[in-house]
C-alpha cells in the first residue's frame, strides 16, 4: 500500500517526463524479488550502505508508476487514508 500512496503522490505533485524517474527506492536484499517481480520496478543496481548493509536500487518512471497505480486500483480498489 505504501508504494501506491507514494506513486499517487508523485504523480500528483512531481513534474517529470513520462520516461524520467518519478520514484527511486533503496531496498534490502530480502525485498529485491518483491520490487523486481511483484511491483515490477526497474532494477538500477547495488550499492553498499553504512554500516555494511547492502542496498539495491529501483525506480519507477511516471508511466510505470501510473500503470502500477491503475493495476492496483483495479484489483484492490482505491487507497484510503487511515487517521491515527
């Protein structure tokens, strides 16, 4: 759900071209297959982080983020904000 909300915010408030990065994400190795295979973000590569954790970069273009949001909303409905 966080991906959907972040993508929707980026689509609404950020001005980018269709093929430019809209969302850039760093993930731990345990989440690589999720972002690559399920969310279908573009894999950018590996970077070592401090203190010694390996991070893997991903991004969504504006077009890919919009497609992700449309797919997610067609399967699960629109995201709803929860008051804390």
